[in-house]
C-alpha cells in the first residue's frame, strides 16, 4: 500500500501502537506487514469469520465489538470470548491447521477491522526477529496466562463469582454486551443471570 487516507493512517498507527506495547517493530518489518493488510467494515450482526469455512486471515479491531461463539448439535450457542478495540479476533486453530473453523465471529456493533493475511504473517514471523518476540510476548499474555486463569475460574468459581470476574475483565465494554450474551458466556440461562444480578444488586439492562 503506497497511499493512505487520513482515517487509514490513524487505523494503522493504532495497530502499530498496540503491537509495540509488547515489543518494538522495526520500519522494515512494518513495511512487510503493511503489504498484508486490508480494511473491512463489518455491520452489526454480520459475520467476520464463519463456522464451517476455512479462514485465510485474522483481524485487528479498530472500532467495534465482536463475539466468538460455537453452536452445539441442539442449536444452542456458547459465547467463548469477546473482542473489542485493540484486540485480534481470529479462528487461530483453523488457521494453524488449515481446516474449516468450528467457531463463528460476529459483530455486536457496526465495526471496522484491519484484516491480516495469515500466510504472509507466518512467512514474516519466520524471518523477522522483532516480530517473533512480539508474537511470543503477545501469546504469553493473551493466550497462555489468560487461558490458565480462565480454566481455574471455571473449576473453582460459582456462577456469581464468574459474573463478577467477567465484569472486572470486561469493565470497559461490559455495558456494550447484551446480557443474554453474557449469560451464554458464563454457562447460565438469562433467567439465572437475572437472579445473580438481583442478588448482587446490579440493575437490569
């Protein structure tokens, strides 16, 4: 990409600042990354990545909010995670195994993302040391440590404790997430969540 609009420049600067919060990215590496980017508007309720489809990219959220969910054989949805501004939603297992995704990633709001070509990213990862270090530090914080904490929480905490932890973890976007999606994420029914909220003194939305 040789020329950018001001809004695109700001979006790229935002992405670069998030990446460099983990490790500095050299000009040469960034130039290689820019060739992998494309920009997409995702309307509310539109799928960013669909279940049953093999993805070729992951995304960076410039503006908006997404949920990652899976549907069981009975048609029940389970919300695995939520992605807000400054995060990287993607079907990573499907990308790594080159298989169709089991998960769907859907926009909860009108959103703007930068798509990052996965094959190209992996090629850069093999040769650019600064990108490798960024990638390692990102994975340590957002996948390994977060995954361990989540697994302990699921085993040890009751539904009320999981709800309070959810509020703490998603404090800056909590009010943007519909309560029935929160209930699905916590593994309770909307009615059960209403009872928990009433017990804890939270107002209904």
